[in-house]
C-alpha cells in the first residue's frame, strides 16, 4: 500500500484569551540573514487519543503567554523586521494517514522528501508562510500514533526557545494551568553592536545574502548511529593515550570532522573549519533571564589545515576541539561585537562553504521531553538540511534504541561512498 496523507481541516488557532497588541522589536541576532527561514521538523509519537483536538486546544492556551508567536513578521518603514502582535493565530492542519507508523518504520532512517512533504503543513492560500512564526500539522496514523510536523520561524525562536514553547503546549495538553517556565521576550537585553548600528545607517547588510540554490553543490543526506558502548570505548582510548578525559560531544565532532576531511580529500594546504553552535545565554552580561526564547547562540570556529586534520589521530583532533572550546568566551565577545566572518570572506561562497562543517546538537534542546499526555516522542527528525553549508545534526535514534544519531548533509554525492567508508569506525 502506498503511503498517503489526507489533510482534512485547516484553520488559524488564536490565543484562548485576549492578548497584548502592538509591535515588538527583535534583537540583532534574530535579524541575521542566516536565521531568516523556517526550521522544519517531525515529532513522532507512538500513541494518542484525539491528538489533533487536544493539541489544538493546548496550542490556543499556550499562545496566551507566547502571544508574539500568534502575530506576524512585518517590515518596518526602515526595513527592519518586527513582530506585529495581531493575535491572528497559528496555521494548524489536521490530517490522517492510511497506514500505521510501524509500516513506515517510525520514519527511522527515512530521508524521503516525498514522505516528509506530506507531513509538513502547507501555508494559508493568501500567504507564502514566511510571515507566520509557526505552522503545525498533526497527522493521525491507523495505529493510534501521530506525527507533528512543525515549521517554526528561526527569526522568532532558536532551538532552545522552540523546544521551550513546544513543552509548554504539552503541559497545557496535560492539564497544567500555566507553563512551568514563564516565557520572556526581552529582546532588548541583547544590545546591537555599534558596528552594526553604523552599517544600518549606511543600509549595509549584516551578512551577504545566501543564494537561493546551488544545483552543482547539492549535498547528499545520510544518518549514522553510534552506540553508547562505542562512545565508552573511544573515551577509554582517549584517556589511555592522553591521560585526560573528554566529552561525548568532543569525540563525536572530532570523528565526523576528520572523517569528512579525509572523504573529501581537500588539497593538503587547504584550511578547513569545524564550526559548532553554542548557547550564549549565560555568557551575556548580565545572563539572560530564564524563559528567554529568542535567538542567543553563536558559532565557535576551529580551523586547521586539511593535512593536519586528515593525518591526526582521533585523540589529536579531540584536542583541537577542546582548544576551540577554551576560546568560547573570546568568540562570543567577537559575535556580540558584530564580527561574523573573516575580513573579505563571503560565508555563502560555495568554495568557502564546502571547506566548513557546521555542527548543531539537537539532543540537548529539550524536544525529547515534550509530552502531550501519552509520553515523550519515540523519534524526532530534522527535515531538509542545508543545501549550501555542510551540516551535521547530533540527535538520538528512535526509542528503544540508545546512543546517538548523526543526521548529516555534508558531502556531495561523489564524496558519499568515501564518507561512509570513513565513518565505519564509529559503528
């Protein structure tokens, strides 16, 4: 039987109570060109009773404290993006599938864009969806399980903020009268760097605009599972060779960086970059308040020659990652000063982008704790990685499997067989 989805109802879900109106400013981090898009994800639950009805009602209640997310993204007279608190609501789609989740293996290792497209919500007929902070689809399967397809504007929330909001919806669905974490807008507490204010006065872009597509640069997808036993073994090997300890994150990113560098086989004099995204909430002065759900992450970059990364042992690459982590505060200071790239470098230039590997750790964002009354999700899938910048997302495999899953779009098709071969040491 071919997999199919029927969308049976579409509507706007507004706040359950009257909410404040007016315009809200975004921080400079919210307005960077790299976050002007919707983050798409699938959240798979093994069972539920009338999930669309219950989630719809809980969503309406959550939009009271999170009222900006029921508004619209608008351009001000000077071209700045703001949030107009209109209470127009979230685009909500109810759907059903003709099969069970088991029939599609709970979407385990399934990168089919066709299947994902059916589970991701469309947008209102009068809109392209870009001005909506949130779109949501709940698809019921014949087994009683369901999948939430979520499109959440990165302009309004980073990963931690998105998970915080979704957890609040889950709490209302379970009967709580208010969310356990009170949301805080507070975008004004992140000061706009002086150099950006100067650029704005001359109408310069904060970053070069990313290209819409690069057909010759299309990156292929793959997922790689790493067991807890293998992680423990690699940690022991690192300790035996260095006399020191390392974290799971350091091991994983070092392994994928060195494996990818060898797979691509860059010229030995080429400089390659590992970049991971770090939370800056506690590095702000003063630290951001609990409940802040806007963008506050920054990139930590570690650079070395292709030859160094390719020929180094895993322990030596881990040490490079650790040295980069020691410089986090310095890199955060540069980010807050508005220094986003090397002088004269266009981060979206294909030749620059392909030498860079970006790592995002989704496993710690909090999506795995979202509970609508029937337990946590059995699987969470980021949909469509970057087609421009090589990306690795660190998550977890679907339950009951344990360990870590690397979901990556980081090499062209010609380099994929080499990456698969290189990554065998992690299996």
